[in-house]
C-alpha cells in the first residue's frame, strides 16, 4: 500500500507539460504528440517482430499448434514471450496515461474498460497491428461521440440512464463488423484483388455448361 496507495491510488504524478495546463488545447495537443510518437515506435517495432522468425513461429502456433510443436517449437515458451511483450506495451501505455492525468486509482480500471479494449481488437482485426490502432481510434470515437450526444440530447436527470446508449452503440457496431467482416477490418486472411475476383468469375463462367 505504501508503494501503490492501495484503494486510494497514486496522486501527484508529474505531468510532462504541466506548465501548459492552463491552456487545455496546447496541453492536450502536446500529450497527443507524445502518444502518437510512442504509438508509431511501438507499431514499427511490432511490425518488425511479426515479420521476424519469432513472429512467424507465433503465427504458426496460432494457425496449427500441433504442426508447429511437431517441428520442435515450444508453444509455452513462445506464449510466455508474447505475453511479456504485450505486458510491456500495456505498462508503457499505463505510464503515459498516469503522467497525462496525474493520478491513477483502481476505480479508473472498471470492467467496462476490458470490454472496450476487447471490442477495439475485434473491430480492428485480431492478429493485425494496424487493426489494433484503427480499431482503437474508431471505437473510442464512437464512445466519446455517443457520450457527447447523450449529454446534449437528454436532460441531466436522464443522462445516467442514457449513458447505456454508449454500450448499445458499441454493441451494434460490433455486430455489424462481425456480420460484414468476421475477421475484423484488418484481420489476417487471404486477400484477393478486384481483378483477381473478376478473373475467377470469368473462369467459372468459361467452364460452366452453356
């Protein structure tokens, strides 16, 4: 409790651009710049890892674990490594958030946050680094936009109930994405170009009985 503050959290965390706090726009833009740079670096590093032999082993374990194990690859060993990489990225994100808000507490991490992150990954596409980024932006934009709409359209005494519309909006978007793109917007799957689809259709017509 001395280290983390227990249920009271940690306060008075230094803010990198604290001198700009009186100008919210500049403060937010400065933090957005830092987050964008860190996100870009993390994205490029993950793309490099996914194209490396280590990343190819992870893909092989995902596609056919038994085949990968038969080739001498340890599923547990690589999963622990992948978990460590993911944990490091989440720790980095948590550090950025802590220095942006200046305070962290257990109440900041409710189960709804897990739901949001899960939907972000499903919408963007599991197994896609670009999908994780795009899914995060899209889901959070809908979440924040729906919250703004409820605060405008509903009176203050009904806004607590209207907040459930945010979850409903995310749920509807998730259903639409799963129906149209089961693997997400940028999920790993074989892609065929428009010309390839036309060529396949022409071949099917040519071999079909007249």
